């Protein structure tokens, strides 16, 4: 029973880490899938397969090499020097993305609740701080509540869309965009989101006792992400092309479902932003703890302070700077993960094979600041 609970916690955390502001608003799904018309269903299927395969592979390898942070994992993929350099760059970008998430939370409080922008930032920061004091268990428990609500809302949206005249349009939408762009989009989308998710999935995997929980958690989580993708695409396709003019496409759909559903949707957008923010802060804090002679209790609030200062620049300006950079790097990272062999399970006899080609059985030891000059 305990194993099943852990599997679901892993699956929900996987989904909750992937689902952020862009996913919740519908902008990411519209940009990467729906606008490509009838190709979208197939590209969503490809993305789902990649989420299942690469997400599971990342977690299993992280557990087998005992990676404490995503830097340990990247050093395993790329080697000591290149892996450390890439991780430092990714840390900067993740801090920027966290700032975007925080800015998005402030925008929700300002635009939809009539409160001050700074109020949204402070509430998000305080909630994150108290949750992060519980470590990885707090993240698991939070996603065990939020993600089922997300999945339930996706079901409501699907059932509602079946009742409108344009429900079947998702299979026959016209596409005037390039075939190359249509099939590159799921690769970029999956790579980008997995690159972000490794910040929390790697340390979570390291502290999971049973490997099968990671495997089934990856399968269920990847499938859940695919389900939410197809649900949002199904709903937005029925409103094409008019829905392209909305800043928050899924919000326009929620309006049609009544005040109660609209309120729940607004709450879920905030919770999705919150869950991604908390997960990323946790992952970056774990990495910094390996590099700095400071405790997590000090690193976490310092990180939040940096994110707070960056969030003052606004949501759109930060988005335009950080997302394209991180997307390109994540695609390289995903290709490397795809080509990296699975590591040997812990405790297996690998000493005689330790000099094989590749890095499939390299045991990565967590870095510490004291070993560096």
C-alpha cells in the first residue's frame, strides 16, 4: 500500500512540476500544438510518449547514480566540466523562470482579485517558504492535492466541449504552417519542460526507495500530462480561430462554464504556478547547497529574495528573455539524455565494467564546495 501511495505522489509531482503558468493559461498548448491544426493530436501523442520515456529514464538514472541535484545528473550526462558549466547556466535560467512564475502569481492577484501586485508576490513567497521547510515531502503532499483537482477540471472541460457544435473540429482543423514546425514543436515542448522538471525530479528520485515506484510514477505522470494536453487542445480547437486573440485562452473557455468553475479555474492557475515555483526553488536550493557553505534555511530565503527583485520587471519582459534560451539548451539536454545508456542498478557488480565506453555506469558523487580551490 505504501508503495502505491509513493507511486501516485511521484506521478502527481511529475505532472505538477510540468504544469505551470503557460500550460494552465493555455498559451503553451496553443503555441506548440493547437495552431498546427490536424497534426496536433499526433504531436501530442509524440510528446506524451517522450514524457513517459525520458521522464522515467531521468528519474531511474538519477536514483541509480545517487544524484543529489540536477548538477550531479548533468555531470553524468555531459562529463565533469561541461556538466558543471551547463548546470550553472541552467541555474541562472531557472532563477529567471522562477521569477516569471512569481510575477505571474502577482498578476493574478492584481488582474482578477483586485489586490495589489506586491500582495500576490508576498503571499506566494510566504506560502512557499513554509512549505519548503518540510522539504521534498511537502512538495509531494502539495501536488497530491493540486494535481487531482487539475485532472478533474480537465474532465469537466472535456464533457462540456462534447456538448458544443465544434467538438469534432480538433481532428480536421486546417493547418497553413510548415510540417517541420509541427513536428519540431513537441520535441521543443517536451525538452523545455523536462529541463525544468529535473530540478525537483532528480532529488526526488534519489530519495525514493523502490525503483518500480519511479517507473510507474513516470508512466502514470507522463500519461496524465498527455491527457491534460489533449483535453485543453480539444476544448481550444472547438473555439478556433477566435481563441487566438485571448491572452489566456483557457480562461475564455472557463468563463462559459459558469462562475463556480471560473473561480476554481482561477484558483488552479495560481496553484499550478505556486507548485512549479516551489519545486524549482527546492531544486536550485539543493544545487546551491552543494556549492556554498550555507544551510538550506539561509539559501532558500535568499533565492526567494532574488526572485522577488527580478519579478519587479514584469511577466512579459522576463518571459521573452529567458524562455528561448532555456528552450534551446533543453533540446540539447534531451538529445543527450536520449542517447545516454541506462545506468546499472545500485548494488550490481559493475566494477569489472567500469571502463566501458560511454558514461552509462558512472557513479556521480555529489559535489561539495570544500573540494574546490
